[in-house]
């Protein structure tokens, strides 16, 4: 591919790299997965040097998810869904389910203006009420008295 890369590829790269660092660590094959997915989208045998540089120089501390996602907020719902699926695929690359990654996906969906029904199958379903009831039972039952 020529050096003329559409600006959206840089935004997409940032969103995918934000996903890589969502759990505050770089592990597994997440960064390599980003390269592979971008290569599928961009085409060719290797990523353009500008995208490689973007990956190499990405600083998660300077990344603003909401600001970055604005590039895609006016896209059709199906395109937003595809973006979320791509982010979820990056998460799957390390083989771990992580609440921070799940939060990233939810925050991205919110920044894109999506309704929960549009992505609920991609996120962890929190059973907070059920868990709270179980905890309440645990704390309301006094422990057995020690035998003397």
C-alpha cells in the first residue's frame, strides 16, 4: 500500500491499541492481533511504516477514548458494531476475560452513541443484584460459635 493512508486508519489503530492497554498491561498476542487485523483491513503483505510507527509510539497515558471515538460516532450502527467486534477480537487475543477490557468496550460503545441492546452479547453480563443477595446472606448469618 502506498504511503497515503486514510486518517481513519490512524484513529482505528488508536482505538485498537487503547483496547490492548485497557487492562494496564501488554500481554499475550494483543498487539500482534492489532497488526494482523489492520493488515487484513489495509491489505498487502506488511503494514505501512506510518501505521507501524503509530503502534510503536502509542502512549496509553495520552489516549482519550471519547475524543478518538468521535471519528466514528456518525457511522451507521452496523459499522459501529463491526468496530466493537474488532475490539472484542483484540481482547480475545490474550485468552483472558478482564473487567477492565469489558469496561473499555462499554465505554467505546457509549462514546459511539450505541444502545446497550446493540452490543450486549459482546460484554460480560454483571449479575450484581444476584451477587449482592448472596453477599447479604453471607453477612447476615452469624458464624458458628467456637467450641470450648
